[in-house]
């Protein structure tokens, strides 16, 4: 009787969440528009202020993209000028495609995302980890992390085969799963328990673990766990204004890693007056992790 009651309560909660999500309004980037008093809680701004290019500038940008040459200094200088003026959302995908040289990469690169994903997912499936059950994945990865930590010395001294994943790998995958629970809780493709949200979380989990496992930094002896921070792992997607995030990504795609550090230094510079007023170290980290909307 108790089991039936708990099942009905869970079903009732699920239907309530579904009704709430159906009644929500979403902004142009897919984030739920919450009441003004709740926006501080959700750490999300919906008042976007990105520049709007005039029709003449848009035409010039389209012409530049039509004859784009990534090796041309003139082309890259021109695209940087447009990035600083503000890339229209409707053209951003095409701009990124040109900057990344997608067509050329498809022809010359031997990288295969599906193959890499299979290599990553295989051992995780063996552990019982599924991207379609993030909460159970967190529990399983936590247990595996503890087991590997306890048995690491024993495995090194014995002739047992090494596990397919190291402690650092499991730690990183667990952190990614934990971050998924906190990332974009009000975005249409990730919120609630709808099939779309479950699939959205699964896709994000797959992309992040593939990126973390095959990050180029591994080849130079720098472990991913050493540089995985909320800013760098997500490329500043934790910022409260999504138009600012996209503008940062424009610069990162154009300039590469240097833009990541420049953005981080800029945020710290903007936060400097507030940081200098804090005497408690415990108050500094929350301010850095949740950059205020009005910065």
C-alpha cells in the first residue's frame, strides 16, 4: 500500500512539473522566463542588449562570408570587426562554420566523433553508467571512484590488468554528471522530466565526456582535472546573460585559448571592487562562480 502511495505521489509530482513547464514562457535563447523576484535565484537575465547591425552591415557580413578565406589576414581582420560590432544570431552559425573551417576539416580530418564516443561509453556501460539516468550515474561513479582509490596501490603492486579508466577519469566524469544537475536548470531542452529534457541531458553528457577524454591537453602531460573549472570547462556558459556568452564564444572561436584567459581576466577585473571588499575567503568563490547580472 505504501509503495503504491509513493508511486502515485511521484506520478503526481511529475505531472505537476510537466504542467508548470507547459505554462512557462521562454526567451529567444530557450530559457524559461521566470518572475522578476525569482531571477536572482535562477541566476538568469532575460534582458538582452546585444548590438543590432543595420541592413547595410548585415549585407557586408554576408558578402564576407560568401568569399571567406580563413588563411587571409584581411578576412580575419574584417570578421573581428563584425564580431566586435555584434554578430546577428541568424548569422552566428555561418560565422562559426567559417572560423572553424568546418568544410575543410570534414575533408581532411580523420577524427570520428562516433568512434570516440563508443570508446568512452563502452567502459561506462560496463560500469552500469547511462547518460539517460544522471542521478544513478552520479551514484555509480562515486562508488567506482571510491573503489579505485582504495584499490589503486594494490593494483599497482599486483599483476592485475589496469582498469580501462583511471581515478582521474572517473573523478572528471562524476564532476560532469554533477554539473549537469546544476547547468541550465531553466533551459527548455534540459529542464523537467520530459523526453526532450532527458535526451538533452544525455547529449550534453556525451559531448562533455568525449571532450574531456580526448582533450588535446592530455598529450602534453596536463591532466584535465587540473584545469576543469566552471569557467573553463563550459567556456563561460555559466554567465547569467546568454548574449554575453555567445559574444565570448565568438572571440574564443576567432582567437582560441588566449581569448579564454582574456575573458577570465576581464571578469576578475570587473569584479575587483567587490572582491576587494570581501574579507571572508568563503564569500569570494560564490561571487566568482555566480557572476552578478549587473557586472
